[in-house]
């Protein structure tokens, strides 16, 4: 078994705390992505990385940070600067014109 | 970046063929057209991809006219389990084997299949 792994599936945090969402892949993807999805809405791109040690801001990068120290890992940190962090977060890899998505992490900030 | 326009929702009955059309007037020469399916609280899943004319796989067909400004996803004989949101995407360059740096997901089309 393999693919894109995200953990945990559900995450609860208090307002003002930073939280890091995990994304791991064993598909040898060079490119990886983080999306945010709000109820009834489409996916919005937060950050993407096309190669190790390099990443680019997407449409809604404010209040988020990422790192890409290893090809297999692309963690997303939701900082206290993100005004409305409660959402469903999806990580994806890309290969040969197809994106492969993880199962998602539902973050709830109390 | 090529944006897409799809109907917000569609209704169908089991056993019918469903056609969902997507407009992408600003598609670039090297862009591919890709459709994804998403169930609630899950990540989107690849359905089909094409560049021009017609593509068919075991679950769907994709029709792309010569001007490539639109595309139609065709789902034959839908069942209740096809109830989902369907997204049409146009790649931001990159081409086959490359890396599409910024794929844009719109709100998609919510398909409801009734018994």
C-alpha cells in the first residue's frame, strides 16, 4: 500500500496555536501541492513545490508556511496569522499530468 | 491561467447517461483537460484526461471539439454511487511528463443521481 499519506485525519487546536499537517508520499513525485477546501467550495491552492528545497505560493498562502527538505515530505504549518483556519486540507502529488490526492485532514480551530 | 466554467449542479436518474460540459475559452496550446471526481470528505480522484477529439476509458468518455474551448465529460448509465462533485481542470502548461505548477479547481459540478 502507498500513495499520499496525510495525518491525522481530524485535528483540533486552540485559537492562536500553530499546527503542522503532515503529508508523505512514496510515489516519487517531484511536485507536491497543498489545497484548502471550505464547505461547498472548490479547492484553493495554498503552496506547491516542484522540487526539493523549492516551493511557491499559491492563491491563499497568507498565514501558512511549508518546507520541502525531502522529496517524500511536504508538511504544511497553519500559523496563528491565518484568520480562519478551520477547513479541510488536501495534499497532492503530481506525475504525468495527473494529480494524486491524499485522504485529507480536517482541521478545526476552537 | 486558463479558467473553467461548469454548471453548479445537475440531477439525473439511475441508468441515464450524464453529460457535463466545461468551458475553457483561454486554454493554452500545451494545456491538457482533466476531470476529477470528489466524494464528501475525500480527496479528488482522477477520472479522465484528454488533449483533443475523444478519449474513452472504463468509466467515462471525454469529448473535445477542434477549437478546444470546451469539453464534455460523459458518464454512461450512472448509478447512485456516481453522486459526487466533478471538477474540470485545464493545466497551466507543463505538458506530458512535466509539472503543472498551478492547477485551478473551480467549484465543480455537483451531480445528484436519484433512484
